[in-house]
């Protein structure tokens, strides 16, 4: 009886998520018939990239059923449908985070919706702290792997097999072909592009000196408060994922200086033209 009850509960939970996705998609389909090829998530201070999209439809998160609303400065909170370098895209102008009080499932709900709308590729951008001593503030970073220290996983709980497998493989969380394309485009555009391992933490506080030493010791090059939940759901849903970031501050424990959001946003704004150029060229080559 217990096994039967668990099975039924799982189906109900899975059906509820599917119903929420369907409700959001239905609402958006009433506004646009566009079928996006690519989904894009724009992180802290990186919203200007959306101006490169020839927008056809813009929808505030608050108007989409079950969509979480961003509460952080630098996140506009709109879903933008349009064309970028000739490709149909749907872009999240702003995202939500675990530290805002949302669950991992809520944080990643927009990825579920973008996949249901038709997107097969997900490009994620965010701001990160650089722990590798070879990195400089304002450089772009390409994630080739990650370490999840966020204490949360959006795949915990009953699995809906129609959305993805119970145990998704993570041997290639970030698509190698997309990463190689990003590196080639960066070389052609003469844009410095670091690559390495991202470690995700919950935040919202920045790390202590001891924590930076620990994160660096376990193999991480940069640290941030997003990316991993969205990547996990993208992989679960069978999407190809590319993650690009701006190194907005340098976090060397023996030369640590106080950081604040204004400084982070300023560095992101300076680096954004390079990110925009890289993404435009990359999307054109897909």
C-alpha cells in the first residue's frame, strides 16, 4: 500500500508540474506564435544584451502563470521573444535565485517553459567572482564543469518521465561543441575568454577568506549564486547548454577587498559589449 501511495503521489506531483507548464505556455501562446530555437538567461547586470534582440513580444513575469518574479536590482523581469542574429530566441531579461526565497523548482520553472515553447539550446549568463589568480575583473568566463554546493537540486522529488529521466547523466553538463564554438568566436573577435570550473553557492552573502580558500582548493575557478539549478533542468530536459559569465570581482583570500553590488554592476556594464558581441556571433553560427 505504501508503494502504491508513493507512486500515486509522484504521478500527481508530476502532473501538477506539467499542468503549470502547460498553463504558462498557453498564456504565452495567446500573445505570440513564435517557436524559439534558443533560450537565453541574462544574469546580474547583463540585461543590456536583450537590446540586441529584435523584439516581437515582451511579457512581464508577473503576467505569466506560475512564473517567479525577480526581486534583485539589475533584473528587469521580462520574457522577450524575438530574433537575434536571424534566429528565433526567447530571452529572460533577469532571473530569480534561491536566496530570494524561491525553491529550486521555482527558480528553474522558466527553463521548463522555454523548453516547452520549443527551445533546444539554452545560453546562460551570470556574474561570478574570480578565484583563479590568472583571471582579471571584466573578463568573460566559459564554464566547462561545475560543483554544486547550493544545498538544493530542482530534480529532487517525484520525476515526471515526460519531462526527463529520473537519473540524468552529467558527464557533459555544458555542451562541448557549443563551448568549442564559443572559444573559436572569441578568438576571432579577440575577446579574452577564460574557461574552467564554476562552483555554485546559495548566497546572498559573499564568501569569507576561508571559504574562498576552500572553494579554490576543491577545484573551482569562479563562484556564483545561480547557473547550476538552470543547468540541471536543461540537461534533464535534453537541452544543449552553454554558460558564459562576467568575472565582476577578484576573490583572492590574501588580497581580499570589500565588494558591493554597485561595483559589480559597473564591471558587468563595462564587459557587456564583449558578451553581446560573442553571443551575437555565436548564435549566428548555430
